[in-house]
């Protein structure tokens, strides 16, 4: 259940999709920015791990 919610949150196809709940534009933009920052963090973490293990 929780893993399904996390995977839905990380799905790039649902990045800027409107949610079924009524919410303002500010909250939608905040969720979009949070997803983008999470993606950037994961990409950076992968790059750091590749650099550490490639030595």
C-alpha cells in the first residue's frame, strides 16, 4: 500500500497531473517542485554511488 503510493508519487507521468482532490494552484506547484527535487536527489545519489564504486 505505502510502496504503491510512493511509486505513484515518483511516476513522471503523474508529475503535473491534476489530483482528484480539489486543491489550489500553490499546493499543486509545491507538490511538483517537491517531486522534481526528489528526482534530482535520487539522480545525484546514483551518480555519487557510481563514482564511489567505479574506483
